C-alpha cells in the first residue's frame, strides 16, 4: 500500500471539546461521537451513532512488567485531525481509499493512549515510552454493547486453533454461560441494524487477540509467549514451556490498534478500517505481485474423468499437465500442487517420482501457467535458509503454507519473517491453517490471502447460513481463501457427497456469486476440470471475475441473511447476490452505472433450484443507469452478473 499524501494535521477544538473530566470527540462527518470520562475508576468512554449510544468501553489498560498503565490520572490531552489517501497494492475493495479522522492522545506519563474516531469506527492503541525491552503481561479492554445486541463469534477450544469453527449467535450472557473463548473478528448486531465489528490492526511482534464474555461485556485474553516447543509430527508443535508474559518486546513502540467498526450492514461491506490502520508497504517494487486464480486439485481428489483422460490420475505429471491445459484454456494464472506433490512432507526440494517436477515446470511455463507449491509450516521453518532462493531458481512464484494453528508472539513473528523472506525472491504467499489478517498483508503485499475461515474444503460442514456471515465478519478484516467453485450443487437437506465427487451446499448461482461477494487476492477454482468443461458458460464467467477491484458498492444487505454487492474493475461491473435458507425477491437499482446502454449477462436460480440446486438460467439484457432489476433468490441461492 502506497501513501499518496497526508494533509491538514491541525488542532481541532471544535471537534474535540473538553469540560472537566469529560472529553468529547466526534468523527469528521459528525455521525459517531465518543464521550471520554476519567474518574476514580480510571478511563472509560461511550460511543454513540446518530445520537444513540451503542456501546461503552472501560478497563482499557496494559500491564508492563507487573505495572498497570492507563488507569491513572491523565496528565494532558493533545488533539488533532488528519486526512489521508492510500492506494493498496492488492486492492480488495477500492484502488484508492480516502479517509479522515479526529484523534486524541492521552498522556499518562509512562505511556500514551491514542483514540481515533473515523467516519466508520473508533480505534485505540497504547504507545509505550519505556527503556530497553519490556515484558507485556496483559492488555485489557471491556466492550459493553447497548441492550438488544446479538454476538456472532467463532469459538475455539484453545489457543491452538485454525479459525475454522462455525459462527455462534448468542447474546453476551449466553456466551458467558458457555464459557468459550472466541477468535477475532467478532460482530455484534443490533435490532436497528447497527453493526459493531471488533477487530485489530498493525499486529507486529505481539500475540493475536482473543475474546471472551465476562460481566456482560466482551473482554480480552491472549496466548502466553512460548519459551520452548517441540515439533509434533510433520506439521505441528507442542509448547513445552510458556512465559508468564504475552510478549517480550521493545519498550519504545506502539501496540496494535484495537478497533470497532460502527455502522450498518451495508457499511460493514464497504468499510476499509483494516487498511486505514495498517502499516504501508515496505516493498519498493511491487510490480511482480500478481493476484489471480488457482486451479486446485485437493478438493476434487485430482481425478479428472472426461473422455480425453487416458492416464492414471493422481499426484503425477500427466494429471497436472491436464490441470495446466485447463488453466491455460480459461486464462487461470496458477495451478496449485497440494499435499502429495513431494516425496515427503518434510522434504520441500524433491517431488515424488511420478511428478517429474522439472518437466512439469517447463510444461506449465510453455502454457503460460505458473505452479504453486503447498508446504507445512514446520518444513518451511526447518528449511528456511535456502527454501525461497531455491524456488525462485526453479521459477516457482507462489507458495501455500499450512497448519500454523497458533497465534502467539513467536508465530506472529514467523508469519512476518517468512513473508519478508519470500518477498526477497518475488514469491507470493497464501497462508492456510492460519489466523485472520491484521495488517501484515499491507506491509508485505506479497501476502495475498489467508485461510482462517470455514470454507468449502469442509464440504458438508460448509453451510450457506454460515457462509452468509463471512462477508460481514471474516472478509471484513481482509482476504479469505474460501476456495469456492463447486459445480456439484445441493440443497443442505439433500447433501450427499465426498471426494472425488465433492459437493457444495447452496445453488449453482450461489457458488458463482461467491466469486464476486468474497474477497481474496487469490481465488480458487476448487472443482474438477472435467466438471468445469461440462459447465463451460459457468466456468467462463467465474474465470472472468477479477480478484482485485477499483470500486465496491453494497447495494443491499442484512448481516448473515442476504447480501448484494457490485464491484468494478476498469469499465466492467460484476454483481453478486446470496441469501440464506430464506428465498428472497429483491429490487436492484443500477444507478451506479455510467450513462448509456450496457449489456448485462446474469446467472440466476432456476425455478427448481430450491430442490435441484444445479438448476440455473443464463439471461442477457440491455440496461441503463435508470434500470431497476427484480431478482429472485431461491433458498440458499444466488445471482451473479457482469455488466459491460
């Protein structure tokens, strides 16, 4: 992400007014207000939207070496306002982001607390001013929503998690009763469609945040810093000794941003807070970073079965040449070799005997297709010194690294160390078995996606009612490698499938719409080339959908129920709509189009899609900015279109 300019850094006493022990900060557009209070109980604040209080925040402290900071008297408050325009290297929503904020810096002497109020949310972070390295014992805050909010959260049995559990939907008291820890991000929905999304950004040399319900509020918890650990098998670790602190780090630094998006369902889809609060790219040359699509063989069992298949399918040269032919025909940039390509998962340098890896690389290069190699993270760590240099020499432009399943300080640093090393050799990275984005993808934009989501690889566990929440929670903080594209479509009550005949819940149009709705710098085509050949019109559409965008507009939305989003790349608009188990009729305005006549090509649920989920119809029509479209979505259905 490149900075264009920062302008108008001013003192704004009109927007930040102080009276006694209370301070008021408003967003630049005046819709969000923060009322700060300092009293005997320390610092707290209440956030309102449109004049209505939506949540309060208290117990905002950091424990450094056993001393709690942030709960003492504020010595001074400095105020400013600023605006910035940035251009993401990998633009998932907008190719240009302009935003403004008002900010207060509270000085406690040994630390500062920054509170930033934006038009789309509120963020805070501690800035330490200590000598040498320090041990962070804990960091706390407690968010208490107004009455009537439902929490949508992803639980984890421990800090050892892949962030792939289904979302739970409870009020805070119910969550507290089940006693489970949750991953971040976390969404709170009000009855009036007020949406509060809790996230974090600029996490560096620090553990990832987890959440729990306590005392009627959402509070914090962190994994301890590991001191010693041992490998567990070929891809895991067992922590044998933990510190009593969560991080040992520089005493002069800013801690991560903690933020709450304060908006509605449509605003959650369009907000760009993670990019606003992240570091800018440290890479001077980013021209080699090429987002795109992967043809992927794991989900479909690597067993093409068309009339032109006269070879034994598997992790071998012939099969991957077939995948490369498919990718070349449809303009798909990459072919991913998942687990099984190597002789051993512990050896990243030797393909299995049937793969003929050097010959396969040459074949793919001749087709204009690039190979991507899957690796367990432990193998990356144990071969760190020469791995990426070797792959660059081979002509491998991308890797998929899997099974980290931890989010402590050491593992956060591992992600950065690996991504930075890959960047030296112009290699892009897709993290699987991973935590969720928190800024590294902006600092090193060769990090094009993370998993950390309950995606299609879970097959029968990937249900439309859960997927409907992903754009409002997981994708709202950054790229998510969901691996869509199933052509064997079934309604949930009719689901019967397993590899190699893998199946996807939801209608065909639902699966196609996911390519527009979901955000990822790399997007998989998860199904079998044979199935894609059998569904040529669908395949040509999904292969044409970009993975990066110039503009995003949410046309209609209700968190977890339905979503219609339009995205522009150049002169083309793509529109995707999905719904949960409730069928819907929606009216869409096309007023966002430029003047003149446009051609719309759409894939819609067929009349029988509520029973036979593969039923769809393709339609074409002429439209203008004055056109209103009436679309019908079957249960667990969708609608996908391109306008040009």
